[in-house]
C-alpha cells in the first residue's frame, strides 16, 4: 500500500494542483480507505481466528449457544 501512496503522490506532483491532480489524490485516499480494515474488523477477524484455532465453528446456528 505504501507503493500506491508514493505513486499517487508522484502523479500529483506531475499533474500539479489541477482538477486531475486532485482526482488522483482522492482516488488514492478512497482506495486506501476501502482496503484498510477498521479496528472493529481487525478485532472480529482475531476473534474468529481464535475460535477456529480452538476447534470452534465459523458460523453458529441461530438460537444455539
């Protein structure tokens, strides 16, 4: 992801402070936001991994505990 950010900044430097240059920065920011997990998602992933390592199921049937 760092390479994407660096490439976006280089492209902005080439295009300058123009509509196109700003669109490049917006696109990079949107891409990074879409592909960066939130803290909540990271915790959920860790919880699922922990359950699977302990032999649990990925999904539980509704109403079962």
